[in-house]
C-alpha cells in the first residue's frame, strides 16, 4: 500500500498552491516506496440558523454549498491533476476530494480519515497584506498545524535577492509580477505600502525604499500600466 500525501488546493489554483503542488510532486517521485497524492479542496461554508416552524431559533442547519461552487472546486482539482501529470505523476497515484466546511478543520479531518502520512500546504507569503489578513481572520495553515494528526509541510514563496542596487527596477519588476499574478483584480498601490510589501529581504524599509517605490510607480503610470490618482494629499496608483 502506498503512502499518501494530502495536498491542499485553493479555489483559484494560486501561485502558492502551484508551489505546493511541485513540492508534493518532488516528494512523491523521490520517495521509495512512492507516495500517492490526495488533492483536497474545501468549499468554505457557514452554518445558518432558522426560524421556520418546528425549528428553534438559533438551531444550526447542516453545512451546505451551492452546486456551482462544488463544480468549480472539481474543475480546479482537474487542473491540479493535469499539472501533476505533466510533472511525471501517473494517474493512478492521484486522488481528488471535495469537501464543504471550515477549511482547516476539513483538512485535518480528511487527513485523519485517510490516514495520510503528510499534509502539504502553500503559503502566500509574509507581505503586509497577508499579515493584516492573518491578524483579523487567522491563518489556515496555523490552524491546520494545531489540528493535524500528521506532519505538515508549509511551502513558502521564495524571496529573490536583487541582482543590483537599483531599487527602482526591483520595485518596478515586483509590482509588474504582482499584477501578472492577479490579473482581473483591482489593485491600489500607495508608495509606503509598496516599499514594505515588496522590499528586498536584505534591506530595511526607510525613506530610500519609499522614494524608489514612488519612482517605480511613476514609471508604471507613465507607461500606462497604472493610473495615478491624487486624493487630498495622498497619491494612489490603480490598475484600472
């Protein structure tokens, strides 16, 4: 019987998930005996209360999700499966699973039910936006670490070292890469936030970085990639 890795797949097959896919793929191909891969995506859903006759106010109904969300989840898993097959994982080593519920709890529950050897999850990084998100709603990966019945591997994004001291080019390239990875989403940039979010890992953020970020945003605005808006005393750069 093959050992099994549970791989968490998000709804948009994000770059973070794709990095996790490749890591799980390498682990499977290098292991002997081979790991099989269980691709899991969880459709987030909340329990609802009702006041219909015969049901008490505040009573929780079973967790459900619209059929279109489940279909979308199955589609994402098919894309993830194709990506693994392209990297050498045979079909018989891949399983798909869709669950509905609280993401971290369902990941831990499936890991327990399927007796998996390892959970692999992608991390979206340590940008200020991600830190702010975790502050308010918590981290799924952190919760999985608390609940998991087996080892958990968190695949973090690489932080590239700049090849020169040209901070303006560094920020310009980082912003462009971000826009390419989030096509179709509205992005609003403020120089101080950009300086912090995309800072080279070996530099602290100060006035030099903020000036470089501003110049990079101005260059992108001049080229038409971003649009410059001044609101009161603050300048913002928008991709739409």
